[in-house]
C-alpha cells in the first residue's frame, strides 16, 4: 500500500511539507494548501501561475510526486446558492495543473447543503455530475470524501451520490463518521459508525484517508488521536482493505496539532512537522504488523 499525506498538516511552506514526507521515506505527497517564498498560501488550484511554476520546480528538484490534489471544490465551506461558475473555474484551473504533475486523483465534495436541500438533492447531483464529467473527460479521476457534505451525511447518501454520478469514486475518511450525524435516521441524529460506513462503501474506495478521533460529548467535538487509538476503526479498516487486495494509497491527516478548517489557530511549525512524521511512522508500524499476521 503506497503511503502519502496531506502536506499542509506537516508545514505551511511547500519545502517543509516535502521535508516531512522525505523523513518518512515517502515519494509522494497530497497537496492542499501550499505556500512558496514570495507568494501567499492558497489551495494548489488557486495559487498564481508564477507560484505554481515555482512549486513544480521545488517538487521536481526533490523528486517528489503528487498523488492527489486535495481541492476545495464543492467542499464544506460552499453552499449550493453560490454561483456554480466559481466551482467550474476551480475545476478548469485544477485540470492542467494535475496533468502537468501527473497527479492521479482530485478530491471533491458535494457542498454543505442547507436543511431544505437535504430533502431535495437534485441540484447537488447535477453539480457533482458536471464536475465529475469534466475531470473524467480530461483523463483524471475525481474522488469524493465523506465529510460535512451531502455525500457524507450517511453511507446511504454516499451510495446514492455514486449512483447518480457515473465515474465518481470514493476517498474514505476513517474519522469523519465520528463527528458526522447519521442523517439517514430520525432526529435527534446519532453519530455515524466508521466501520458500518466503510463496509457499505469499500467497493468504491480508491483512496484511504487515515485519521482517528474519539467523540468528546462535553466539548461537543472530536478529540483527535494516534491511528488506532480512537473510534475510527483504523486498524480494522486497514486489515479489511489488505485482505480485499486494496490497490490504492493511504494518506494521513493527523489533525492533532493543526486542523485545516480552524483558520484562526496559531500553530508551532516544528511541532506540526514532528507530529506528522510520528503519525506516519505509527501508520507504518500498524501496516507492518498487519502484513506480518
């Protein structure tokens, strides 16, 4: 199983992200937010052409490939009532950049619907289907992440989205079910079960997203843990993936020092990189143990 990780969990600057994966002996990175000297940080499909060219040079100089673009396309910060042209522009910027870097996958989502849109998802399907088609027509594979979006509301919603959007594949996040309500059930919605979600979606999964967490009722939030120490069933899911001859990669997103959607936090860059490297080592040890069994 190829190992990689979302670079901005290791460092803000691209060079620091590369340094972290090199410390782990990995040859690929998953790019989300990047910063190169002289330019502001932004998602990899949003940085300027000059910043992108510089980033490509840094990646090539270090012999690091890009396995996946972790885009913001239709993610949890976007709503259906926003102009769809914004989304399509992101897609059109991402395509040539993925092709230049020979990136296999691009993560997408399916918006954060408002309450009335949970019941009438036809516009969600139209938008996701259009984005999926554009990437596929360019020879690229879009993969949908179960997160705070329509496809992440339950495994039933995920399968419905896949059925309505031919060619779309899945990236399964082991920790997101822990904080996501199961909207296939009656209110008050219970939290999802990671193993249950996995067993229903696994045949569509081409990319594994490794993070772990436990639900903290007192904080009404997730506490992020080392892989295998939370409720994400990471070990069981990896074991099942190996037994099923899963051919994709596993990509880490520790969330223990920095959380992507918590923009106001101040983070120690050294601690961030050290945590990323230790998290990667913990995953490697778990996989080695599972393979040896």
